[in-house]
């Protein structure tokens, strides 16, 4: 394969040098051709995001549940991600990024014109942020993994009690009425928040605030696990959670640096930020534990890592490294407080803290991006950057996403409740969803 | 014959085993157990959720010994397993009515 493309490349070069000037001009006017380097990076980045879901998130979440629900947690994540992939190619891509958005008002919220990828071919391309393009199939795949992981993240608040069938049905509806419109609003040209100038480099709003708020609403409607909070429910394997954390961190480079859509300097900036903001957040969570009179813990380290990754997501290519370090630290401390102090007081059962880390970390990241973007703080903003107005735009984008996600999730969850019922029976919940829902045990 | 049951701290197993080999014990059975005595449990914290465990992990060592070494066995365990702090464990001695070696059918002291 490499040989063939090398030959083709050689032909292209000799053709360009040999043909007369008028032919070269005609070639320049023709459709832009993807740079294989960018394409190759984006294919790699896409697979890295898949690594975040399976096995990254599956292990991270799985380790945090009780051993009787290990398989159920991991299977829900895997199956929800697979479902999202199929929905994405059928109507998701069209709704989020299709070539022909509906005229007028509605076009700010959804797009269209590519059901079953009807507008995509091997030769079609997607624009990046410069003159370059990448192959559209690569872009479709990259964005597909984002839809998949966002749905999987939501499940963190409802595991250990939600029916598998309800998860699947909720997934289809939620993607359609929540994820695709928000992705369109934030990332697609003509989208409401995109046109407003909201900065969201890699999905702080679309993925994390969206997933976190949806998770919160879902767990409110679903109710607490039997025995919560009086029965002890310690994580069954922090070893696996740590392994999952590592895989998430590695995969997140595809998520963040890939969101530049090119292998250029901004992707490099996103990369260094994904290192240092995360490192800072991991340590600051442990520090917060210590200050709070606890011991610096492994789970604290892992939680801090995720909080940092979440917070740096919107800021990845929109911040200097030192802005990112501060952002990671601030997000980590706020998330620690929300998860360890605020959640027990409020009394809702967000099993794996999808809201406490993704929702809160996402909000801190999204608003903070409006600050660290400033060139005065080492960010990439231009000379005309005005922090005050950018922060207002960021807050507006956050508010719109929160409202949209909350209302959409309530609709999707009640629909699932109506059709399949939401919760497993009390007997199954006590015995564990592994046996009750899947007929297997994780450990024999 | 005596049947000796010792509850010890898990990390003391190797020292206890060496000490028992020294007084002529040729076999033992070890089980991981949980329990409590005067030692209170531990507190675990996961993302702010505190669980106090009132059972502490220990090892149970079971030894069948002839009457003439039983006293030495108890002393050896006591000396080897002690850290002189709370939670070191206990040794119980029971009378053993009979013993049979399955392979040969030998019984009594010969089976130990």
C-alpha cells in the first residue's frame, strides 16, 4: 500500500513540474486534495478516541462500581458507543454537520442533507481551520467517536441500576435530540454558538458539560441506588480504575490535539496542554484531599487527572501551557469540593460522579477558556482580544448547553421509562446487574 | 494431641512459619480471615464517602501437634507473631481426639 501511494505521489510531482502553466492553474482551481500527513494524524487521533471509550472509560467506570456490576457497566459503555456509531452514520452526521442546513432559524440548531452519509465519498473533503482539508470519511469517523464517548460518559451517573434496554433506547433519543443539535450549534458553521464566537477547542461544552448535565438530570429521574448512601459502596478495583485513567489520558491526545484537524503547531499546543493541565490537576486533587484532612489517595489522583483533562478540553489549543496549568489546578479543586463535600449534602446519587467531574470540570474549563485565551496570559488570542466580552460569550454558551441538555435528557429518559421501564427489579439490583441483565459474572 | 489455632497479623506469617519449623512442626494450614478484637477497624474514604470497616484482615494458622511439642508451638507463635501492639492476635489450643493420614491410613502422632 505504501509503495503504491509513493508511486502515485511521484507521478503527481512530475506531472506538476512537467505540465504547462495553464494546466497548473486549472489544477489549483480544482477541489483541494487532503495532505496525507494530516489525514494520517486524524486517523490516528480517531482511534485514540476509541481507545478512550474501550477500554479506557469502561475500565475507569468499571473499577469504580461494585464487582457484581462490573460487566454491566462495561457492557453498557461498549454497547452505547457501538449504537452511537450506527446512529451517527444513519442520521447523526447529517444532523450535526450535513452540507445543507435548513433555511433560516432552524439552521442554527441542526443541519441536514447527508442521511446515510449520502453526500460523502472517498474524494469529498472536510475543511480544517486553514486552507487545508482532510478526507471527509476521516472527519466523519473522528466526529463519530465524540458522539460515542459523550453518550458513554452520561451513563456514569446511572450505572448499577438502569436497565440495559432502557440505556439503549435512551441513547438513540438522547443522541438525536441532545447531542447532534449541540454539536451543530457549537462546531458547525452557521451554528448558534459557533456564530456567537464561543470557544470550544475539543468539546468542553459539546462533550463534557453536555454529558455532565445530562448525567445529573438522568440520575435525578432514575433515583438512588438501593442502600445509597447508608450501605458502603466502595470501588471494587481501583487498580482497573487507574489503568482506565491512564488509557483515558493517552487517548485524550487524540481527542484534544486531533481537534485541530491538522498535524500543525496548534495541535502541538493542544498536546502540551493536555500533558501539563492534567498533571497539575492530578496533584492538586491530592493536595485538596490533604488540606481537607484526608490522605492523598489513588482515586483522588485519578479523579484529578480526569478533571484536568475535562477542563483543558475547551482550552487545549486556546491557552498557553501555564494558563493550562492554572486551569487544571482550579478545576481540580472545584471538582474535589463538588464531589466530596457538596454531593453528599445535596443527596443525589451520581454513582460515578459524571456530573461532579465532567459537568463541573467542563463548566470551569469553558468559562476559564475565555480567560486563558488572553495573550496577556500566554494564550493565542489576538491583540483585539477582550476578556470580558469573551467570558460573557462563554457563559452564554454554557447556559444554552445546560438548558438544552437538561430538557432533552428529561424527554429522553421519560420516553425510555414509558417504553422499557428505567430500573431493574429490586432483586436484580441487589444480586447485581451482571447476573440479572447479562447472565454472567465478571470474576469466577 | 493438640489442635492449635492462631490468629495473626498477615505480614507475620513468614516469621511464624520459620519459628514453627524450628520447633519441629511439619505442616500447617493457613486461611485469610476477617474479624475484630480489641483493635478497632479502619476508615476508608472514596471521593469523600467515608466507610469504617470494623473487620480487620488477619490470617488463621491451624496446626495439629503432638502433646510434647504443643507448648513449644504456642511459645514459638507468641514470640514470632508479636509486635507488642494491639491487634497482634490470639492463640487457641484445643484437645485433638484423632488424626489419620489419608495416604497410608496411619493414625495418632504418626499421622501428624
